[in-house]
C-alpha cells in the first residue's frame, strides 16, 4: 500500500530540488488545451504523455507543462502550444500521446520543430 | 466522449474556472444508479445563468460560441433514465452585497446498468489531471461503490507536504496515482 510515510520520504527528497530550481530565462512552457473540445478529442492522454515524458527525459527543471482552456480552434484539438523566450510560439494540432513523445525528443530536447504536426502543416 | 471519467474531468474544470478553492467530487454507485456530483465554492451563477446552461449556445467564454459541457452531461443522464440538476449561489446578492456562501452544486443521476451508459473509464487519470492543472485547489474525491470506497483529500496531503511543494510535482502526482490505484485494486 502506498503509505503516507512514502509521501514524507518524497517530500524530504524534494526539499533540495525545489530550492535548486530557479528561472534562468530559458524555460520552455508546454500548454495543453483542456476545455470540452480538447478533452473530447483526447487531450488527457496527451497531457499525461507530456508530464511523464518530460520527467522521464530529465527535463523537468527547465520545462513546465500546464493546461489551458479553449483557444478557439476546436476542430484541431488536441492542441498543444510550445512557448520559449525569443522564439515564435509553435502550435501543434491533432496531437496524440505518440506524437507527444516525438515532440519531446525532437523539439524539446533537440530544438527542432516537428513541422509535420504543426498547424501550418494541417489542411485548412 | 466515451468514458464517464472524461465527463467528470470536463464538468469539474468548470468549478476550477469559477475560481473555487475547494471542490468536492463525489461518485456513488448504488443499485441501478450512479450519482455524480461536484460541489464548489466558486463564483456561482445567477438564476438566469443557471437556466441558460442547458442551452448549448450559451457560454461565457470568448473563444467560441458554444458550450457543450453541461449539455453533454445532461444528454447522457437523460439517455440512461436520469437527469442533471444545478443549484448555484452567486457571489453577489441582488442588492449588490457579498454572499459568503457562494458556489455551485451540479448533481447528475445515471442508470449505470442502462444499455446507453458508458464505461467509467480511468478515474485515477482524471483526478491526476485535475490536480496537475490546479495544484492549489483543495480537491476531495470520494467514490463509493458496492463493497468499498476510494478517497483522496488534497488538503490532507498539503498539510503533510507544506506549502513549498506543489501537488503538481511529477513525483507527487505519481504517488497520488499509485495511492488511488491501490485503493481501487484493494477494493475490487
């Protein structure tokens, strides 16, 4: 059984880590649309893939994953936006958990936008 | 939406957006019925707003002109022989004074054995997603079913962890997922 003691052990481990993390201006912000349109189109597994993928890749110190509401392009959900200082916002559309893995590998880690999945590549 | 847990996620998001800091999510399965309710202390709605909620062409957001969350839930409830009821107390009384008891309760009943009902789906994932998106909200989650119940109270976790550590930290979320999962497996 997951015990509350286990939670306290996690707390002790994290106390140092939280202190270390600080803004250096190079953070990457991954924003997943989680309104009715996003949820119905499958945004929950996409969000989960980003949260777990970023942690697994050891990027959690510099990358945050957050949720937002409807941004008005419901037909392209699940929509994911990537914000980084001094760079143009990148909007990925019709995302899946598998595509999320690829975006973490190539874009978040490697710095190369996966242009096949961006809104520019989607047929309008 | 093909899992009930996605409806729970969608409806609870309304409470988060209403600025609630305390939200109770309750699921109770008993006999032929599932009763689902979300109780929040958010900004609440006027009587007129509550009446308009069942109309898909009513929404307060600006990015699109339709709001389908409550209509979806109502449709599923009515298809399975149940219904949805919303009661709400707005922040401001009609005379403009503040009402400290503001908030909204949405309660739906669903025929859980009805052929049109859908699988509950991954409730653990829904709770984790809510906490990830709103780590400062005190969610309480209580799911009662024949033979057992599963509970999580964010306020208790926060009391243990202190204010410094966000519940949205991956390590904490992963612990929460395991904690709920083990309760479900233990009760099954």
